[in-house]
C-alpha cells in the first residue's frame, strides 16, 4: 500500500471509530477506549502526518460542530488542574485583574491584552469534541477570540513560521535551572484556521481553573494535548528546535507527535 493509501485507511478507521463512539454515547464524556480501533490508533499516538492530513482534508477543513443537546453536563479536565506556580497563584488570587496576554516575538506590533480587552474583540462560539490520546472525548461549547484576529493585530513578520504558547503550569516540582512549564506550538495555517481560538468561556461561563483559566487554546483539528491551558504568552517564532526539548511542546518532548491531526 502506498504511504497515502495506508494513512488514508488508518484515518478512515479512526474517523469511523470516533463516529461510532459519538453516536453510541451521545452525552457526556465518553470513553473511546471501548472502541478497539481507537485504542490502537490513539494509544500508540499514531495519527496523520501533516503533509498527508493537509493533502486529504486541505488546510481549510472544519472540525465537526455539534448541537447544544450534545454538550456534556460537566466538561472533563485532564493534566494540570490547578497550577502550583506562584505567579499563577497570585493572578488567581487577584481574579486575573493584572493578567495580560502578550503576543510577541517575530511580529511588527507586539500586543498585550487584558481579559476585558479580549472580550471586547470579535468572538466565535463553537461546540466541538475534544479527543484526548488517553482514550476519552468530551463535547463542550467554547467562546473566544479567533487567533487569526489577534495575529492580524500583531502582524507576523515574514520570518515567522510557528506560534508558540507558553503556559503557567510547571509539570514537575520546581528545580533550579529546570523549566518544566507546559508549552505548545502550531504552524500558521493551524493558527489562522477559523476554529482556532484563544478561549475564555466554557459552556457560557468563564473558564474554570481546571480547564485552563483565564485563557486556553482551542485548536479543534488536533488532539487534546495541543490545546494549551493557562496561557501566559504567545510568541511568533521561526523555529523551536533550540527551545526546551526541541520538539515544540511539553508532550512532544516526551515523544508525542508534534502534528496531532485528527
Ligand atoms: N497548560 C496545560 N495545558 C494542557 C494540559 C496541561 O496539563 N497543562 N493538558 C493537555 C491535555 S493532555 C488535554 S487532554 C487537555 C485537557 O483539557 P481539559 O482539562 O479542559 O479537559 O489539555 C491539554 N492542555
Ligand atoms: Mo490529553
């Protein structure tokens, strides 16, 4: 089988399994692990390469959106549920009054937004399914500013190729000289996709801490670990191979794929 054909059939299996799981268990957060094909595909962290995915679905394909009746009563949370880092704790204690989301790096016009300023910008609301590699999925309603809009304000320079998200939460106990804060990166196509949001609301309410308050990324065509919570700053970069483990994200540095297309 050709590379393309092989990937296409793998993708077909995943899509079919997700659809089956989705229609069998419509409400709440579902355990995809009941579906053997999904376990095989997700647990081995195999998914489509960027070139194959883009070739199959194109850079503009939309992730499926759902109806209000599909929203889980309680959106599941995973990974960090409460950052222990002192700077985050101080922002939380102040109800994020002094919080600013900065957008810098390779941009013409660096930006810094308060939460009120972000809420005053154009917004998008979408009901989507979050798929975690650990074998569960959950449907929630997200509202936020399209990242494309923020990039339009900041104006990436020609050299910019990736958008880097730095998060507040350290994944390991603090140790001198070791930065273990969560981080992620996506390319500019994914960043400018209409469903890619800097989200501030989940199910019509301000994001709970366990789901990433005050802001988190939604990047709906990618697996759960790409959806960075607890955003501290956004930076446009040309490359990320000299940053941290060099693979473009906290889990990527532990071996997960950088391109996690569903
Ligand atoms: N900052 C940060 N972002 C993160 C994580 C994390 O631990 N820290 N976990 C990731 C993983 S593996 C998943 S599945 C989702 C979980 O989002 P949720 O807690 O809203 O369900 O967040 C992703 N983003
Ligand atoms: Mo995840």
